[in-house]
C-alpha cells in the first residue's frame, strides 16, 4: 500500500528538480525517510516513513 505514496512523493521531487536522475530521486527518498523501527529495512515498516523534500 505504500507504493502510491512513494510514487507521489517521487513525482513531486521530480517536478521541483527536473534535472534529477532516477537514482538521485531514490537517494533523496532514502536519505529523507524516517526510520520507524530497527535501523534499515525491516518486515513491519520497510524502509520507514516517506518524507518529501526539494
């Protein structure tokens, strides 16, 4: 269920930074996600809570 939210945030990031590559967008999503449980990916929260940034 998180995929639509992450896709939406990725689209917003891209709309504000048209020159960003897909890898740079992924790095931005990874860097700005809030880790909700154990460090890194886990079975309950995945990579954490997505946060938009520009």
